[in-house]
C-alpha cells in the first residue's frame, strides 16, 4: 500500500492504488500477534495468535519480511 502511493513521474500513467481498510492499530497498545492484523486483507486465525518472525525475503535476500504467508 505504501509503495503504491508513490507518484509516478509520467503524467498520464495509470497505477493501481492499494487502499487499506480496517482500523489503524494503537501504537501504545498494538494488537496481539501480527501488528498489521487489523488492516491486512490476507488475515487468518494465526495472525491473531502468533507474531510472525522477521526473515529474509525468498526473492530478495536484502529485504526482510514479517508475515506468516508472504516471504
């Protein structure tokens, strides 16, 4: 969603924007499990029970990800 908000320097180009739904989690009291579980469109039961580990992305080892489903 964040990357889709970056402007494209081509005036007439079209980009698919990802608009997040759900509630923004509290910074003082983040949700249990995955901290993005209140806004993720791929949320499953495990996301509410267990925090995902921060691991290297399988496609780009210089990029880290913390998701039960995408790495």
